[in-house]
């Protein structure tokens, strides 16, 4: 086998210029494909991180009826012992955040707006999503204070400032009326635009008292150490709480439309990568075709002195693989360096593009994803391309007539 590998390596470099051009084309395809996917997935990861940290979380533990009927009637009991049981379920659980969520009317002295009211633990929320860093005015409340922090756009629409009182009017648990006055102590610019126009944050005990839901929460948001641990942590929680009236839902269950949007958005870069590989594949095929056709006489001589067709085909296969391997490894090394640099130093947006992104609550940069699969999948694509192109020399070797080849 070592002899075949050595022979194939020498054959590849018989025409250095042709081989280098083909390898360069593969390198370009790999780098371009990785770069396009990295930019696209980087923006997805930033969007998803904002959505999950400020909205649903990676995992939720909730009443089994809550998904179909998100009502305060479908809440469940939560206390310190429950918190500890969840944490002990899996060592990869980093944080557990209780939330009580409902829809109410927020009002000043002359107008009202629809609002989403969140009862939260401010310390745990800040540890999970750095919510206090989003403050633009005032401060955040302490857990025992019956005060409110609201979205900046909601405050502007209601013409409220810190120090003013906000009236909340709605329905509590089991149809009980719920209303209260809360002093506004802070305003935040929420990274999700619709939440910036609707969000009202209260301390969890104050929200429970307002909604006649003492000791109850709508959901427990569970944060794993890394997002790749989500399926394993969800399975562990299902085993632990399978006998209760609680269900575990992962973010694809809670946000299926977002997952579909990502899949649709990734279709563009994947199509471009496919077109790129098809174009490069024709160049690769041209190189292999030329290498094969100019060596038919050589193939005939080798077969005439007793070399088996299978072994000759093996050498031709190794030659094709060598070109692909050199191109892929060089391309992946180059792509890794490029993506790593821009991952550490994201491209900063300017002008209207920066303002548009900032208005959505995101940093005005083009983040780069550093996911491993976007690298090794390129090797798989080139390997498949290699095998398809190898079919030509294999066909020529199998059907080669030794006497006809000798006359070439």
C-alpha cells in the first residue's frame, strides 16, 4: 500500500502548475463556503441568544396545559425546595429562573397601552441575561420592593419618567380582578423591539400578590452551561419530573417559527456553496480528465506487464483523493484563521446599516460563528466530489483495451 501511495503522490505532482491551480480552486471554494456560512450563522446565533435570554430561555419547565392555554390558571407551585430539585437534576444546569408572565393594561392618568408583565428575580435575571446593563434611566428594583422597571418605548408612549406611578389593570388567577400602582424606578432598552414597547418588570413577590398567584410561577427557565447540552438536560428533567403535571419544552418547541426562519435563511448560503462547488468541480474534473487521457498509453503498458486493473484504479483513486485532501486541509486552515480573526474582531457596521441594527437592540457588528460543523462539512462535500470525479478514471481503466492504448 505504501508503494501505491508513493506512486500516486508522484503522479499528482508531475504537472505542478496544473495541480496547484486545481488545489487553489478547492481552497477558494472551501474558504468562501465557510466564510459565507459563518457570517450567516453568526447573525443567527446573536439573534437566537437575544431571543432565548430575554424571552423563552433554552429550556422551560411549565404546566402541561400552559402551551395550549397560557393562562394564570395554568401555573404551578415554586419554592426553594423546587429550585434545589431542579438544580440537582443535572450538573450541567447553570441557572434556574422563575418567571410569572401575563398580559395587562398599563396606564398613566389619561391613556392606556397593552403590556406584558413579568414577575422576575432581578439577581437571577441579571446573571442570565445582564438585564441591568440595559438600563438607560434609573435603577433596578430589589426583590422585596414593589416597584417597576419598564421598556423605554412603552414609557415614551405613556409619557412617563422615573419617579412616576404606573397603573396596571388586568385579570388575576381564576378570573379575579388585578390592579395596582407601582413607582417606576428604571427604564430599559429591551433588545427585542416588541418587548421594548410592552415590557413591564416587577419583583416576583409583588407580581404574585398583584395577580393572586402567591407561590406560583408561569415557567422555570433553565439555562444549561452550553446550548449543545440542551437535549441532554431536557431528557434528564423529563426523567425527574415525568410523574408530575409538568412538561419540559426546549426552545425549538417554544419558537418553531424561529427555527424555520433560520433554516430558510441558511438556504441561500447553502445554494451559493453548492453552485460554487459545482463550478470548482468542473475544474477539478478537467484536471483528472487530462491526467487520465494523457496516461492511457502508460495504463496500457502497466496492464500488459501484469498489473491488475483494481490496483491501477486504486492508484488513480488515491491521486484524486490527494488533490482533494491537500485542497481541503489548506482551505480549512485558511478559513479557520480568517474566521477566528473576525470572530475575535467582528466587522463593525456604519451608517444606516448600523442604526438599523442598533434599533433592533443588537450590537452593530457582523458576528462570525465558530461552529465546528461548518468546517468539517466542507471536507465531506469535497470527498463526495472526489468520489464522483473518480468515476471517470475508474470507467476508463475498466474499459481500457491494452492494444488500443499501446497505439496512442
